[in-house]
C-alpha cells in the first residue's frame, strides 16, 4: 500500500532572496549585497522543498503562470505537479530582503496566485485517501482559494483527511480576517502558526492565554503548534504540552523557516511519532536550513 501523502495547497511562487541590508537605502541609490538565492518559494513552495529533501510523499496542488518562470517552477517539482493548470498570467515573484537582526522585508507581485481556485485542487482531493494530510497554506495571498476554504474543509472531513492550517500573515489586517479564520479552526487537526500570529488572532499579548483561547476553537484532540523562532516551538494537544528549544546557529536566511518546520513536523506525525519528537524534528530541520547555503534539510531525530 502506498504511504500516506501530504497534500500541499497554497502559494507557490519564485523567491529571490537578497541581503543582509541595513539601514534601508535612500531612494535613487544602488546597493550591492553579499548574499543571493533564487529558488521556489511561497509557503507551499518552501514546504515542498523540505518535503522533497526529507523523502516524504507529497502532492503540490495549485497552478502556474504562463511564462518561463512557470516552466521552471513546475520542473522543480515535476513528480508532484502533473495536474497543474497553466494560467494566462505572469508567475508570482517575491523579493525578500534580509536584515542583520534576522528580520526580513518582502515585496510580492501576486501574479498567477490571484487565479488559483478550487478547480486547481478538487480533482486530487476528491481522490485522496483517508488518513492523508491536507495542508492549507498562504490563504491570504490566494483570494479565490481562500474563498473556497469552506468547500475544501467540508470535502476533507468527508474524505477522512487530517487538516493542517498555516494561513500566514494577512496583508488585509487582522481586524478584517479574524472571524473568518476562527471559523476555519473547528475543522483543523493541526494549527501551525507563529507567536505573533497567535497573539494577534487571540487578541492578547501573552502566549499562555493565547494558547488557551485558540485551543477552545479547535476540535477535541487537535494540536496547536506555536512557532517561536530562536526560542523554538511549543505545542498543546488536550492536556499534553510539548516544548522544543532551538539550537544556537549562525543564521544565513530565515525566510521559510516556519514552513520548513511544518514539513518536518507533519512528516513525523504521519510516521506516528510522539508530539514531542515531531516538535523537535521541526525545530531541528528548520534550524539547519536557515544556517546553511545551499540549504540542507537533514533530519536526525
């Protein structure tokens, strides 16, 4: 029998990473930067890169632009993108500028991401097997797909899929998106968000109250994971609490760290590993990736 897959749904685009840069340059000037990387990106692209390196079975659901960059993206994940549709739109590009304090600034043109909708993912989801994981990513950057979330969540429930959600930061602002996102949580078995997102979503400035508030919106037995960057990660599942510290590393590029965590965490969960081990694997793989160039995703746990 084929192993269970992770069905990755969300924003796949081209990432151009440059940096580090500080202070912000004066308009009209030119700056030479020591680091660059051109790679598949977006939350879904980052997850797919890590899953491929970890030899985890997955399918990347989405679409592509009608240009050479779209050709390149599809070739990078050829075995997982056979169903991709070609849209008459430029491929989405995100330029990430890194800073010495580990923060980063993004400039993104949505391009083909504005056109990806339910029709791009439904055929694969309708054929999915019970026990597989539907990972929803970057919903706030894929407006048509986000509008179809209720349909996708209902289908996942009917198919016996586990739903993992990491929607990312809403450019529209939390006030306009909070209630919509909270309505997704009762259908999720894994909520994977970072600390700032958790505080904003729960409308509190402390982590423990935020965790309690968000847990109340999740179904019984679901897992809340809060990623804390250099502080590691924490998870809550019923009465179980797990904490994983991050190793001290020399950071090259933190872009996609949370997505890489998601890939390692869900891979080990599908293997039946305990929550603590999955949390540690997520932190380990993400920490290694952000401190190596070219990136490495090796897992030892």
